[in-house]
């Protein structure tokens, strides 16, 4: 039997989350910056050798938007995660500080405490280093108390990594896999439902007064209203991503015109599986968010 776990990658924009996933899953590296829209989901099958024997593990890897401000979207996307990889950029000290200042609190606000592995990425740029990779060891130690014993010999809960060369990339993901199989945080049938309710509460109290806040609200609103129409939440996210791209929205600097296009495109998508009155009502609410944003 294959065990399936949802994991998320978190960290500032540009730290290399997407490149780490591409290196791990496809063994490829592209030296091109991509600002992830909402979320991407990638699947990777692993066979991990443990004391009890070989275990087949499927990781559903969610690459989340690395920008502050999308609190509702991020809360919805991390709901149900069993573990996370926190990524810092060796050439930017602030990305290390932001793990504890923003990303871990945002994660634990929804998931509570789950296993973490830390990656100090871009070690191929060591000559431009802004801090020592070992600084991440102290951060990892604060959040994985008692978990180190769950790792096989030679494994760790933090790694200096390079998506470009592949250094320690499989090791980071596989170590998270071992932590997930350690018996810590075994799946509770009510856990994901509870986390979704927490995420829903966050989305209803998030600030919609800015263009980013309005886009955040629109994305979560579409996701919440449409995911039951798809086979799983990943397909709902794919549909959302396609319409954001079609609207020409840059999630770093969304425009009101882009939001208006997106609202119309989402209405077109919803009209394929919802009655006209529901689609019209959703559009009116989303237009009000776009109009009120400054």
C-alpha cells in the first residue's frame, strides 16, 4: 500500500522553491525566475528504506506563492499539509529571518505543529553568501525538538541545497518523508476538515482593501465555490491558475483592469457547471471587492 502525504514549500519569492521541486521531480534546472501563481502541485513517488522495511510514499508537493499579503489563499492551500520544507536564499539574509517572522507562523496558524525540513538554497552562489548555511541549523533545532531521532543515520532536518547542481535536494525531500513516516502527526480523520475551517475563518477576516487583498479574496472565493465540482482540489487550482494567466495578472503587482478580466473569466468557467443566478451573484460580489480596493 502506498502512503500519500501533502507537503508544502514556503519561503520568500525568488528563494528557489519552484527550482527545487523541478530538480527533485524532473532532475531539471531552469535559471529563470517564475513568480508562482497561487499554487502548483507536483507528485513524486518515493520508496524509503526503514527499520520496518521499504515503504512506498507519494508526496503531493504544493509550491506556494512566496509573497506576503495573500493570507487567505495561503491558508486555504496549506490546509491538510502533513509536513513542509522551509526555504531560505543563502545570498539574502532577510529570507532566513522571514522564515520565523512570517512563514512558520502563517503555516502553524492553520496546521498547528507539523514536521519541517529547512533548505538553505543557492549554495552554488557561495561567494555571494549573506549568511552561513549553519545558521539554519539553529532554526531547525527550535522547530524539530524530538524529531531528529526519527531520522535514519546520516539524515538531518536542514540542508545546504542547490537547485542548480542538485546538492542535497533529494536528501531534503527524503528526510521530510522519513519524518512523515515516523509516527509523528499521524492522520486524524478530522484534521483536514478542522484546518479547512480555520483557513475559512482567516479568509473571511483578511484585508480586501488593497488590490492584492482583493485578488486574494477572489482566488479563495472561486476555489471554495468550485472545488466540489472537480475531482480534487488540485484540478480546481489548475483552473484558477489558467484564468489568472489568461487575465495577464502579475501577482506581485495586480491591477484593477486585470482583476476585472479575471472576474469575467471565472464567471465563464463557473457557467459550465453552475446555474446562471449563482454565477451572476458570485460576479457581483467579486466586482465589489475589485471596486473597493485601493
